[in-house]
C-alpha cells in the first residue's frame, strides 16, 4: 500500500511538473508561489522552496527520477533538526532557464543553494549544486547540516539499491543508487567540515529521524536495498562569526530509455558475434 501511495504521489507530481513546464513555455527560470522550475532540452527540475518537499521532481526524457531532495540543519549538539525553509522566507535570484539561487537567512544562520541543470539532450542530465552555510551570529556556532535524498529511478520506488564509497581516507564522497531502469551518481565535497557522516536506509526512516524532534547523527550505514531506499549526508563544522562552510555537489542521472538502448545494442552485438562464428 505504501509503495502504491508513493507511486501515486510521484505520478501526480510529474503531472504537475509537466503542466507547469508547458505553462511557462520552458523559456526562463520561473516561480509560481514558491515553486521554481529549471529546464534545459529534455530535462526539467521542480523546487518547492517553501516546504521541505524541496526538489521534488527531476524529469529526464519525460520520466521523473526524484521524489524528494532537501536540506536540514541543527545548531548545537541537542535539540531537533529543521528544514532550511523554516529559516526565513526564500530570496531567489536566477540567471537563466536552467539556474536558480535560493537563500534563507536569519540572525543565526544563512543557507544559499545555487542550482545549475545541465542536459545536453542526449538522454542524460546533471545537476550542479553549491551550498553555502554561513554563521550570521556574533559568536562561534556548532552547525550540523544534512542533505536527504529519495530518488525513485524510472518513476518507481521499488527494487532500488544504494551504496556509499569513500576516497581512501574515510570520507564518503560518492553515493550510487541503482534500479532496474537506471542509476544516479552523486558526489559531494565539503573540505571545511570538521567531520562528516552518511547513512543509507529505507524510506521513510531517515526522513522521520530528521523530523522527530530529537538530535540526529547519521550512523554511517553504507548500503541498503533492494527496496524503497533513501540516503543522507551530514556535515559538521564550528564556524566563527561571518565564516562559511562550502559544499559542492554533482548529481548525474541517465535517461532510462538510453540505458535500454545500450543494453539492446549489446545484446544485438553479441548475437551478431555468435552468428559470425557460426
């Protein structure tokens, strides 16, 4: 029942995204209320900047790959996490149909997220993100910053697996999620963080942990699946007044039909090879 409900919501979100893209004509980065759309060639992404739904639709070649990706934070070692949309109303700047910069700021923290969608039109798409977490207070602060991700590759939450990889020095910089219809590869780099943690799991345990009112520290579980998986990054940093933590991310999603074409091509080549031998 849960998978059916989630699939229904994903389909509804895709329809909303498709309709919205038609309405705005795909010419410029637009907002409707607090919904922002990024478009380039055969890919589009929708961002709900006013709720923790966050980036809730990323379509490539007409297929939505993403259910939810957003950010949470905590100041100090105790107390709950909060999604960044609770910091303040969003301030948005953009410089093209495929770019948007969203900023939330108050007297304790500022978070700026800069998105760039790149889709060359060959059945793949990449999202580049630059996140700047700044201490806007007058004293040093202990920040804990989280990214939660729930990709449903091929518009289906079932049969997915996720795995984190490190760079040889216990820093888990890359995560790969795979399903029957494709894969997503995400790399993240935050050189100013004093520590970082990751966690792979099954929907919605991670999301519930970020919203349960208690302090969360990710447990470095590196893999999960197959099933309806999700994952999260955590970066910890003590920042002096006016200083920042910079997080750089790159996410790549192939179009399912492209993978199918490659697979069918490999089968055809193998068949021709066997035929020539015969």
